[in-house]
C-alpha cells in the first residue's frame, strides 16, 4: 500500500515536471521570436532558466536510497524510526549499525537489534530466521541483523555482568501481519508488527542502569558498522 501510494505520487510529480519543461521551452521560443530586448528580456530569461531547473528536478526519476533498494519502504521506516525516537533517551541509547537500519537499542530491557523486514506477507520465525509463509523466503536483512546480535553478545562478554544482558533481533513487519513461531524458540529473534514495536522494545527484564551504562559504552564501539545482507 505504501509503495503504491509513493509510486503514484512520483508519477504525478514527473508528469508535472514534463509539462513545466514544455511550458519553459515554449516561453523561450516566444522570447526569441518576438525579439524583445532590455531589462524585460533579461528577467524573462532568468525566469525561464529557473523554470527549467525546477522542471528538470521534477521530471527526473526519484533516486532510491540504499535502504529502499533493500526492501524497506519509506512509510515502514518512518514508523520504525518514530517508535525508537519515542523511547526515553536517558534509559535507551541508540547505536547506528546501518543507513539508517539496523539500529541497536541499549536499555533496561536489554539490547535490541531493530531492522525493517522486506517480507510483505505473513511470516514464520524459526531458528534459521524470519521466513515468508507459503514461499519459504528467508529475510536476508534479518539474517544480517542476527549476525550483528552475535557480535554484540561477544562484545558483552568483555563487560562485567554483560553475559546476563539479553540480546534480541526485532524484525519489523507491516501492521496486521500474522506472525507464527516454532515451539520452544528462544527470544533471540522475533518478528514484530510496526504498531507493536514500542511495546516490544519496552518489554523485558529490568536491568540495573549501571549495567546498561557499561553495556552501552562497550557496544558504542560498533557504531558505524555497516550491517548488510550477505
């Protein structure tokens, strides 16, 4: 739904841009044909050049960002970012692992590696990752986030009390997505509808803030690590 709406608006903008190009070129032709000179001509030419610049921007196809090409549409990314931004920034600290995802959130409920899952159907969570039901497709972004989680666990072993800090992957899926899980699966990875992400981030054991501080200090070294699908 989000992709169709964005695509429709983009087509409308490009059409407007092409019409503006036609109008600008026509204006240039009129100025040349009438042979008007003086200040008026200079102003008209400047206006036309401005119209041409704007129209070229409108008519050119939109450049998709890296995270869009990876399957995270703009609306889903915005909802996910808003859920993370809504957290108390004193208790929950963020470590950027990608552009702009995945994000690592370090707080009293542990460490969460949050990424937007590109699957747009019902999903099933297994030990092998997040899979689309009926298609057997595994989310590669979720696999990459799981590797980041393993790196975080290794880093936490260097922190006093760090091994007791839970580390999980939260794969964000569209609202209304049905999520099923293998029986007995630990909380190391889960798929979460976007409208439930805030609650999921705040759920878990309450860790001492001193341990949260130590964990964040160590995990901050992972900032800037570009986590991408293999």
